[in-house]
């Protein structure tokens, strides 16, 4: 092997940039997403392609909003939370236009796990929190954090919910997740709280 060949092998190759799933343009780290409501698959897009899906036109894909809203006057007492049958203090609730119902998910080491949600329990939550009427089907979810004695509620873009699921899945160790994983969850909610509008 020549000296030049050895040097070529030592040179760090540039990391492949994320590409727009629509047009192939290189993407910034923070970019927009579209979602297919039937498969719940997210597509990474550049701003130009995302603009094509602005509004409520009839398309297979829907544009995911970018900002989260903090729900400061949200009312969800412990008994009502228990009636939702979520086994941990984290969950997101998504209105599915495909199924014509609200679906509940919680993060787990295996990904987003669906919890059976009774219609009566959800109707009661909505009755106590009329701001949930503003939740956009398929693209926005009620994100709940009740860990460590917290009671935080957000109307969050669905990609943020899946980002949380991904952090938990990637960093889970052992039976309980490990301190590093729980630290990542706390960081996620600290950043979300800072960036979300009231």
C-alpha cells in the first residue's frame, strides 16, 4: 500500500447529510416533516416541499406543525389519569383521522406502545379541557409528562412525540432504562418547556 493510499484511508469521510424525501435536497439538522396518517410514517422535507402541503387540502400526506404549545391551565387529576390506563407517567394522545378516534401511546424500549383508551375516559378529559378541541388530527398530540411529580401538558407536533420515543429507545439500558436515559428525558422536557409558547 502506498503512502497516499494510507493517508486516504485515514482521512475522515464527510457524514452523509439528511436528504429531503420529496426532492433529495440536503437538509438542515432541524427540518420539517410530513406524515402519512394511515401508516403514521414521517417524511423529512425541505421548506420548499413542505410548503406544498400547507393548508387543509386533500392530500395523502399532512404537514406537521413546528411549534409546541404549553397548556398551563390543563386539568387532569390523578384519578382521571389512572382511568386512562397508561402504565408510566409519559404518554401522547393523537386523534387519528383514519380510525376516527383518539389513540394513546406511551414510550417504551420497543418504541411507541399503544394503550387501550376508553372513549368515556377521553370524553371526560376533553370536557374538562376545551383547549383540546384545537388539536389538529394526525399531526399534533397531547403530550403528557407526569414523571418525578411533574404535571406538564403540551399540544406538541407529532414528530416531537416520536423524537421522545426515539430518545428512550436509543438510550434504554437494563430493566429500568438507566440514569442516562432518564437524564435525556429530563433534558427533552426542559428544552420543550423553554421553546413552547403558552
